[in-house]
């Protein structure tokens, strides 16, 4: 590629007037958290056991505690029960339609999981299939579609920030198409008008470097796009945890950043439990002579890879060529050790001390319902505060992009997000209090049905109607007298029916 210019990402952004050294310095932390999220840390989960003759390579088992914790926070914070409401029903329906077309509920849920694991993530909005005529200064949005994407921490390059809030940001993606490597760069910057401008670049890539040529394919995308508004088309997602590694960076820290030692102890205990049936079985100690080649066959008498066989040193009494040793298995104690480490991990992740239960093979969720004064409830509400801002920011971008550059008419002056509180219950106190309020006339039965039993408006009314009808029918069935009020209602209805019959006769 004679004449082509080769540059790395840092050189490219420097040519645009931006310094990305903050991201390059922070990358090592992302890599550490990512390895624990995957559950296999090269320098920790690969180890050796010396059997007296050689080191035998082993791989440590992982209980995937980092993955489980991140996954649980995502499920608690954003799931299919979360309801988003805009200014009016038409706008809400339109937003739900856009969410459905983008599979947004799944993307946001998985995005929160990855953001909590690696400390940072981003939701990004774009509009596809727009046609801009720069000569006529017109935009054709006939086929325009709003797209919602999640971008992971490795692809996020903050360009400017204030009070740890990212103001301008770039997103870098590597792709391989027909055997050729490409890098796509989308820069969301604030232009001289104060509007967000999106600048798109595409280069061929070689060893993660950019190859700048004069004939790069533009692939039909818009190189520069003025959104004509100060609403950012991206939103950063971070756990609501103070960064104790670097307080000045715009990046967040992993939800398990301060629990790495616990994750190590947990996997050590779990690995020991898994190895106990092998290492705790009857062991064989043999003299060095027994490890030599057999006469005539030129083969080892014992397998040197067998870690249950240990070679005795030279000079050992030849009268005892082979000795055996066996002991009781420590399975119960090791299971207790695993549970102990899970309790510590649960607390470090913000779930309280009894979130997880070890069943001997897997982690199970032990706490299905939490009270409003629990550690988990307070941490949940704490994370919701930051997530709420991020979600409302991206919803504003979706509504603006879909209305200004799409085929929707939407309004988002007021955005309300109802999070899933179905796991929160204050030990039955709510139900008892609600029942006493109904009995004292301080709460309607319909409100009780909706709030305590979780019925919809129509379901609650139907249930109350059914209850009233059953009361009357049961009284009649068992011969109990009907209340005076009910009798009077029946008499009044009979009189009305008689009057109607007389009126019809007069008309005839």
C-alpha cells in the first residue's frame, strides 16, 4: 500500500485535537475486570502441582461469581416489568414500538450487566437510511429508522468531561468484512453552534492501526451530521460507586472492583472442593526406582502425569517400595468455606450477606424477597438514581431523533420510569396495614386490590363485582336474610319495571 499513511488511534485523535491518554491508561483496569467477568484469569486459574518428579499443569475451577453478581444487578434494575411513560399515550406507544423494533429491553439489560462488570458502558442512538442532499439542503426521512445500540467499555473513548460527566465521546469498532479488517470511528462532539455533531470515519485496519488512503469507501454513511440540538445522542452507564482508583477519571469502576481478593478466595475454595474426591482419595507413595523404565518394554511403570502418585526421594528404605495413605474427605468443611466466601462476596457487591446459597455445585439465589430496610434495597435505590438519569438522557435522544429525523411525532417533556419493585416487601406489614385501613374506611377496596394484590384497574373492578355477587348468592343459597338495603333495591327495581309496562300500554 505504497503512499498510504499508517497511524494509531492516539495519533488520529491528536490530529482532531483530542487526547485519549486517559482511556489508554485506564485500559489495564478494564482488562482485569473483563478477565474476572469471563471467569478465567490467566495468571490465577492456571497453576501447577509438583508430584515429586515434575510440575503438572492444572486449571482452577471458577464459580463465576463476578458474572453472577453483574447479571443479578442488571435483572434487578431493568427487566420486562419496567414501565416508561412519556407526556401522552401516543408518545408512549411510539417509544414502545421503537423499543420493540430494536429489542431494546434485552439490549439495555445486557448493557447494564456489562457496564456493571467493566465499570462503564454506553447507549448510543443513530438514524439509519436518511438521505441528505447537501446541494438542496434537504433531508429525506421516508425510510429513516431509529437505531439503539449498546457499546462496551473497550470501545468508549471519552474526549471531554466535566465533574466526571462525559460531554463528548468517541466510539471505536473493529470489523472484519470479507477477510479485510476495518475500523469505524463515530465522534459525538459539540460544534461551534453548541449542537451535537456526529462525525463518522472508516479506515482499513492493520494490527489495530489505521490505514489512511485517498480512496476509502464511504459505504453510504454520512460523514458529518449536525443534530441541530444540544441533546447528546449517547448516554454513559456506570454503577453508582465512588471510584477509589482514580477520582478524576470519567470512567466508572466495576461493581466487583474491590472484591477481587474475595473472588480469588471463592474460586480457591470451590476448586479445592472439586479436587477433594481426587486429592483426598487413597494416595500411593513409591520409591524412585519404581518410576524408572521397565526392563524390556522401555515404558514407565507409573504415569508421571498422575498427581495421586508421589515419588519418594533417593535413599528411602527399599524394603518399603510402595506405601499408601488415605484420609476422610473434607467435603462438608469445604462446602462451608465456599458458602462463607459467597456471603462476603454478596456483601461486597451490595446485596447484603445472604443473597446467595451454595447447593454443592452452583450458586443459587437465596433471597427472593427483600425488605425496605435491607442493605440490598438501599443499594438498589442508589444504583437506580444514576441509571434513571442515563435512561432519561437516551430516551430524550430517541424521541428527538425519531421526531426530527424520522416518521414519529413524540413529546418527552415529562419522562417517568416505574422500576420493578416486585421483590420488595416489608415482611407482610404493608398487607396488614392496608387491611386495617380498608376496615377503617381510610382506603378503598379497589385500591387494596391494585396495590396489595397487584391487579390492574379492570381486574380489580371485576374482582370486587364478583365478590359482591357471591355475597348475595351465598346468603340466598343458605337461607340467610338479605340485607334491608338489598331488599329496597329489589323493590325499587320491580316498581320501575311495572311503571315501564304501564307506559308501554298507554302508548299503544
